[in-house]
C-alpha cells in the first residue's frame, strides 16, 4: 500500500507510509502519541504568546547517572479477562489525559496521584515519575527516552517541560505566568528528536538544539502526533504542519468536507489512521453530537456499522465497533455510538482479511489503541473497581473466537 488510501464508502482511513509526513526516525527511538479533547483548529486562539516566556536553553544533557524511579508490581491488578493483561500497574486517567506509546514504551497518567506511569512494551513492572507539589505532569508526549509535559502551579501559571526518562533531568521549554488575571494555559504537548511541540495560544515548536521558538499555526487540536519531520493535528479535519516552513500553514491531508476524527498514529510514527464520516446522508456529523455519515467500512452505506478508536501498526488496523448481533449497529447519537462499540475488530492490510471479536472479555470499548506486533494496547474501564487501566490484548490468544471474512476487491 503506497501513499494515502481512502476506502470509498467507508469510515476507516489509513495513510501508509508517510510519503509527505517523513521517513524513518533517526537519533532516538521511534514513538507515537495520541490525544483527546482540546480545541478546534482554525478557531480564534487569542493573542499569540510572544516568546517572553522562553527560558534560556541549554541543549546539553548534563546528568549521566541513571534515575532510580519508584516502581509498582502487578500483584494488585484487576483481571481484565482471557487474553488480556494490565500493562500499567496503576489506574490511569479516564478523561482527557490519554495514554502515549512508542515502539519501546507505554505511558499513562495515574488517576490516584502517583504521577506518570511508564513501562517497557511487554514488561510487567511499572516505573513512576512521581507527582510534585502541583498538578504534576499532564498533557504527555513521548519520543525515545524523553517525555514532554505541562505543569500548572495555579490559574495562568505553568510551564512546558522536557524530561529524560533515563536520568530524570528536566528542562523548561516555555514558562507562562499570570498577567492581568489571565487564565490562559496549555493544551497539549508532543515531541520528536528535533522539537518540543505545545499548544498555548496557538501551536508552537521549540528547537531542542538551538532553543529557537516558533509559532507554527493559530488554533488548537483535539490531538497531536509528532513524526520525524511533521506534526499532525486532528481537529475534525486532519492537518499536517511542517515545522521547517518559513510561514504558518496547516495543510489538510484530505480536502473532504466530512468530519474526520479519532486520529491515531503507529508506534513507529510511519502510519496514521482516522475515522472518516463520508457516507450518505453526510456530511453533517459533529465530533460531540450527531454522527450522520460514514458509519461503516466495506459494508456501508447499505449496512453501516459504527467504528471508533482506531489503531494501526505492523500491517494491522484495529478498531472498536458494535457486535455483529447488535440491534442498532450504527446509532447516530454520540454517546450510543461509543458506548455500543464493544467488539474489537481488525483488518490485515496485506490480505484484506477483516475479523471481529465479540465483547466476551472486554465488556467496554478499548480506547486509544496502539498496535505492537499481534498485541493491542488500549485504555480499558474495569466495571468492578470503577477504574480505568491500560491493558494489553494478545490477539493470538487461543481462547478467542474470531469471526473473519475477506474484503471483496481489496487492493494492497
């Protein structure tokens, strides 16, 4: 599959590989980021930060001694069902703070105030970046051995930080303080090996070597993903921002008028997938209300089926959808659309084989996914403890009963 592919009559869209978004990451390990609720790109963002908050920048990382982070074992984790294990040994945020992924690590913000939890892919021990005497680290981004984050000290008072996960050394990327009672704050951060990206009265980047601050665009995003050479903004449309451009610009991946939502990148940041609402009677869908079009892939518009929270990687696309026997497989209201999509589905990009696993083990939507080989990570709500966990699903678990079919006319 070369370039960008849009499956007409369908809702799942893949860009693979990133011909315009950049090639293989270099320097540090590959990584991926996902996000959640924010503003909308193109909306008025107020006055642009003028750079006065830029701290003096030292590109040298001075600490060499490995940081001994506190750790938590898996002994008290809930049972998430057959073929499933809890991947971070603390409950994580269930609201706007979403997990983050690289090829080597998974990360999430603890919901019990312990701090930022991270673990190696497939590992059972969780490390913690402890919460400090403020809000702690929020709005997480990750790339290689580094974490970007925001911290708030009060209304209109906070900073963007870059932290080494190896040594714990931290640099201040951008600082803002109260001004005339302003309640301004940041929204998201993202990271690659050249820039720290953040949203504060617009979308900004700071060069990790030179310290140069740059305003990339006005507006905001529902989520951010940094590749090696670009920044992807999901704001109901999918935009690509070139941080090297001399002018502010946000180029749409696709110029369709329909809603484009739930964007997600692969752990190696070479592929991107989103849900696309293009089918009759659309357009007209809204991110947080009615979903009117594009509620199916391959089976639409004749037999539309809701699809949410896609993930992509290692030749596989995964998402959630209503079980095959659902009374209403394509509800139009936003709450039912997500709440009823409890079955896990996959698409093999090489063969076109499409499979569904009914919700016999999860019982809820697996949100904000990342694909690592034949394992899928995602945010899972435990109804027994009423807490949210990051879990790891083994797609090849012998007890799973997949219902599979070929996709007619599939072209690799």
